[in-house]
């Protein structure tokens, strides 16, 4: 009988490493992504390209801010 693979619990990203959209700079990209999810019965696979665009927008907006 095969041994089950060890389960390694996921760990959250380091504090400050995940760009949040506090200033709503990416609200248009978020709206498009959410509309896609609604149209596809909340199946994220069908909207993955829009999720990537939303995350890219958040990363770009975070990079423009002074640290």
C-alpha cells in the first residue's frame, strides 16, 4: 500500500509583500474580473487571465508608490 504524501500547510505571504488596492487604482480591472466570474458561475479557471491582469495592476500601482 502506498504512503500518502506529506501535507505541507500553505503559509501566508510576508507582511507587505502582497500589494493591496487601498486607493482603488485597479477598480476597473477588478470589476471586469468580477463580472467574468459572475458570467461563468464563479469558475475562476475561465477568468484566470483577468485575475492576472488585476494582480499586475496592483503590483504596478504598488511600485509607483513611495516606500
